[in-house]
C-alpha cells in the first residue's frame, strides 16, 4: 500500500509547481507528499532562481548526489517516487540506479510532448549544424555519450522497470523513454493545461474584445538553454524590436491592442521595457487566451489553450531563428494547422482571411494528438494518478 508520494524535479520549485504537481489533490486522497528539488545536484554551476519561491513542509532541497542516494535507500515499500527524468540521458542514471537498489517503487510521468520535434524530418547536415554550431564542445561529447548509453538495455545496468507510466497521449508515450516491461501499467491522462481548462470551465468568461495575445517564450533568456549548456538562439537587441515592429503592424491593421502573456519563468521586471509599454500579464495565460480574438506565437506549449478555446493562431519567426536552424520547429507546429510561419524580419504582409480562420478538424486532431486522448477521464490528471496509486 502506497502511503507517501515523492515528486523529483530538476528545476527550482515554485508556487506554480505546488498547484501543477497536484500536491493538494494527493494530500486530499490520503497521501503524504514530498517534493525533492534536485536542481543543485544536476546543475551546481548555475544560479537558477524560481519565479515565485514557495515552501511547504514536504519540500526537500538537495545539493549532493550522496545525500540523495542515502535518502532513497532509507525509503520503504510504502513510498512511490514519481520522476520526469528521461532515462535516455546518462546524467539521470545514478538516480535510477539508487531507486532500483531501494525498496521504493517508482512511476514515470511525461504528459507533454514537444510539438516542435514531433514528426519533424530534419536533414542530417542541418541537425549537425544546429547542434554543433550552437552548443559547446563539452556538451557535444555529452550528447555522444548519451547516444552510446541509451543503446545499453536498462536491465543490464541494474535498473528496475517503472510501475506506472503516466502519459498524456500516444505521441508523448512514444517520444520519451522510461524503463518498462510487461508489468508496467500505461495510464493515459491529459496535459496539465487541460487541468487548468477544467478548473476555469465553470467560471464566467472574461472577454477582452478585439485584442490579440502574444505567447511569450522568453527566447533570449530562457533558462533551459543554460541547463543544457547551449547558446541562446536569438539576441534581445534584435528579437524584441522586431517583435514590436510586427505588433505595431498588427495593431494598425486590425485596430486592436497586442498583449503579452509572459513566460512563467521570465523576469521582465529585471529588463528594460522590451514591449514598448504593452500590457504584460504574468500567470494569466489561460485567461488571456480564453477571452482574446487571436493568438500570436512561435511554438509555445501554451498553444494548447488556443486549441482548446479554438482561437486563430498566427505563427511567427525571425531571421535569427532561421539562421540558427530553430525556425524548423515553428514550421513543424504550424503545419499541424495548415499554416506557415510569417518571417517578421521581412516586409510585413498578413493574409488576414487565412490567418484568422479556424480549421476545426485540424484543431480536433491536434487536441487528441497532444492534449487529451479520446476516452480518458474528464477529471484532473492528479486525481487520475491518485486513483491508480490506491490500486496498488
């Protein structure tokens, strides 16, 4: 019988995570809950600061591998570890090995598939240029090491299979790899964005008439690039003026205002006014999309909200994104909607009739492919987890 759930993460725990990880839902279902923040273990050289630091009695922040190993080995059969760490990366091997030596069980969870990479067919030369041209040599060696490591069957390395694999849809199940065998139970849920939709669905809709929203990706500063050791794909000095030039054009053409849905891990208060006094909303993305006329984006995961609420999407790229071989991901996402991204560095022209059209069949296909598989329960994802853990 499982009595305690331990959620392991590799980025600093914050207030948003407390809700996103369903901690209250798990507690209400009778489980003790701990969150193990392993950020400093995996990235000791980085100073990563959470957007909204948050603490609760179950939060444990580790700094060394040995401390994690010792704590794992003290766990019992009443403990369940939930991990997001893709087994194909060698840097996570020691953790899976420690869990496998313990009496605890573990389950793997990955509900979001990176849409920009799904289905993309990138030429080998282009891929090599993108990876080896933007990532330091030591990181390139790390990539080669991961490719060798993933070819070794996990059982040969003393790793036990997961009890559950919690997955959003078939495509997310196939994109990530976790140790599993015939005893591993596959449980389909939906994305955490759909949880927010279920929460907001009973609220009165707040309409912002005739406005548009840009789904910010914080591209010049995103911490994920620091975590993998890559250079940023765009520079702030080029990126933000080009964005504002396009927003000016959109506002004039459509007689509207463009608002900014800030990336949840952004710190725009520490930067100059990159958006020329436009309204910037933090932590209100679903509300912004729900009451908006149309959405502007690269390949943000928050496009899920645009699909759920059937909002038109305008995809954009810049010359820097093209030059650094990351525009392909935006092209790939746009293709799901029968569109091509607009290069905002070139002379601006938007076919408004085409761009503001919603192809309901394509939206439905995207929803069941990336957001919610047909037939899954219409309850919160963490209630699905709790129900399954009670079965053990």
